[in-house]
C-alpha cells in the first residue's frame, strides 16, 4: 500500500518515479483518472523517459507522496502509453479548464487539482481555483507566502470539492460545477445568465436544460440576443419549445427571428397553436417600427363589463401577462374604445361599467410608425405603455416603456426581429 498524504497534481508533476533499486523510471507527466466510489480515483501514472511515455498502474506503486514516488517494477516492466481521448487525464483535461462557481455566479479556472489518500487509493478531492493554486504550479507558492507575511497577510485557499463537479461532455474533456437544481433555481435569472454568458454555447445549453421552464425563460430573457439564439439552437426542440412558450410573445418573436429558418419553423410547429399565431403575427411587422417593437400580450375588456366582473377576470388573466400598466377597453371587433389604469379600477364602485371609468382620449401609434417617433410620444405623454392601433381602429398590441429603453440602447445591444 503506497504511503499517501495530501498532494496536489503540481506537487508530483515532473517528479521522478524510482524503481526498487532507486533508479529513475521516468518523470511524472500526468495521472489517469477513472470513476471511483465515492470519488474518482487515480488508476495509473503516465511517466516520460527518453521522450517516450509509459503507463505505471497504481497497483505497481509502493510509495506516493510529494517528496518521493517509487514503484515495485523495473524498466523492463514499463508499458508504453498511447494517448487517447477516452482517458481522463488530470493535467491535460482538468488544468486550466473553466468551471462554474455558483456561489459567485461566475466562471473560474482550474489552477490545480487536490488528491488525497482513501483506503489504499488516491482520489480526486477538489480543484483549486485560487491564486494559491496558480502560484503552486509556478513553484513560487512558499516564496509568495513569505513575501506576503511581511505585510501581515496570507494567501487564501479557494477549493471546490469534486462532489460539485460533473463532466459536460462524454469524453470528459470539459468540466463544470454541478449545481443542485434547487440551488440553481434560487439564483436570480440575471446571475444564471451571467454564468451562461461565460461558457460555450453547448455548455450554456447543458445548464439551461436542467432549469425549470419558468426559470429558463427568465434566464434566456437576460441574455444578449445573439446568445439567446445560440442557446435555443443548441437545445433539443421539445425543451426549447417549452421555454419559448413560457416567454412573452414579443421576446419569443425576437429569438425566433434570429434562428435559422428551419429551426424557427420547427419550434413554431412544436408550440401551442395560439402562442405560435401570436409570434407569427409579431414576426410579420418590419424591424424599426411600432409593430416590430410591440407585444400582443395585454389585457382588454368590453365596455359593458362591470368593475366587479373585470376585477374577478383580472385575477386570472394577470397571471399570463408579463407587464400590466393599463386595461384597454375594446368592442367586440377588437377596436380600441378607451383605457383605464389599475388605480381607477380599484377605486371604482363594483357596479360601475368599464365604459364609465375609461379615458377615451387615448394616445396611440400605428403599426408602421418609426420606433423613434414612438419613443418621442411615450416620453412626451409620460405613459408606461402605448397601444398600437391601425387606421381602422383595430388594436394590435402595445409598446411598453422597456421596449422604448431597448430602442435607446446602443445598436449592438438592441434586439432585432426579422421575418421568418
């Protein structure tokens, strides 16, 4: 049984492995890791001798610590090692890889790997993502500690347990922090989006698929437009369709408009018919117009509805609408008649009709109006949302103040919607 203490991969890399007579078998270049219980374990060392690499099984080691490594075999017993992608190698596959630190909502880099003895084996205990790990690899950890000691400070340990690490790809060449579903759901969608923004498209899609649909939709809304499309394009159609369905139709249209035509068509065929129709209607409007900005997700009631009836209906309808600033009053043909605020609804008597509390002098814009003209009207009349009404008086949607903010952002940050 090899003697084993706490060791980092950098402690043993390039150290010689000695045979029973004390002769050099080669220098350690890497460690092969296999699945173990409860933690991954080292199955063999890879050593290099005269520019050739050899494989030394763990069972053939007699001593293993940061000061000395020895084996029970001789040079003639060394087995050649042929590199392949199926093995998980500590130095090749783990060092310098990015992992997700959920506590800090950021992506960090693996600077070193901590090993520890468990029974008669060496297991991967943690990864070091801090400055200490980087300095250790450079061979200046002790000197740095002594230097910092003069200033009465020290290097902190920043280790992430292997229990929180999972592979992201079948060949085990990339890793990420495993975040329990509940822990991930507890993060703000903006924090999850920050994490996803720092990893590849495939890794982002992997993290998204483990989120519940509601959280995934909110997270997707926080991502930049180009990344939204990349993530959805990398996901399987069923999951992507569920997420798109959960989003407000205008945001869903923005994303679908950025997808390849085939993927967009596939998604539209896999979501609810009513949702698909709402999205397709929005996609029919030109970019840079009120129609291109608007959402058709709003609340509208008939004029002869009582306040009590409207209030009861509102309790149900409001659950399915993202942003509610006003209630619009429309006739049976969906022609706009007036608007009322939630304040007026709450203050009015239960028997009042919606027609009695509506404001009929409604400021509106046409579907083809330029987006900057819409922004000016919203600013001039200090409204939080403005209805989009065609020349015949039919209401098509609303442009909200957050849509206007999007108009005023730099071009690179704007959401663009194209026809599908």
